[in-house]
C-alpha cells in the first residue's frame, strides 16, 4: 500500500529484510542511538531487543505478517501483526528514532489496524507493553487502546529479550476494539 499523503509504502517483509529490520528495531529501543527518539528502553533494558532468528520466525510464521514501512525506498518502520483467533496481536513496532514524533506512528498503527481487520476479519487488536513505560502506554491510550491490568512476567534470564536494569518489569495487555 502507498499512502500518498505521507509518502509511505507498506509491504510484507521478506527474508532479505531481516538484517535491516534488526538494525531498525535495535536503533529504536536499545543503546545510545535509541535516545534520539522517545521510544527508547535504554534506561530499563540493555542488550538486544531482537535478533535475525526472531525476525525471520515472524516473517515465516503462517499466522503473522511483518509489515515493512518505506519512504523513498528506505526502511523507516515496521510492525508485526499476528492472527490469534478472534483478535490480532500487534508487536515488533519500531519507527526510526530520527523520525519519531512526526506523526508516522499514528499513520502506521492505523494502517496495521485496517490490515488486520481486512485480512483476518478481527474486531480487536491486542498488544503488550512493559508496564513501567507510562509515556508509551499513554500514547497508545490516545490511539484508543485501553489498559486491562492483565500482566505477564518479563522473561528475566533470557538475554534474547534484553538485560533488565530493574527488577519490576512485566508486560501489560492493552486492547482496542476495531470498528
């Protein structure tokens, strides 16, 4: 899909995109580069956010789509959509730190919701967010997501998900009804 107003093109990721997507996701969440944007997790997690194997698993999963967002041929964002029965799961959302705060996220999440509705006929989108990320949760609330209070533990000890810098991390389920 090409959204002319924003100059964005959406497409499904291929195996060849895996390395570039890992770089994008890491740049949005980890290390000093992530501090250029507001979605950084650098203060609460060190280490990696994902790896090529994790990205390829999403690309190859029959129930998932990993959307690549390009502007002028450059990968600027991505997000995962996974069909989970009556709802879709939204994850692996990353926008290039240099482009954060300019409205791209709003456009991308709206396109992801439309895609999930049209592809799978789902009426609800779910996501999990680290519960201490109040600024990020507030952003999703402004997009119509609601906090459920349903928590799942952070995978402490599994460095594939990062190295926690505090001991109170957990994921909260956010839910949005899709029109």
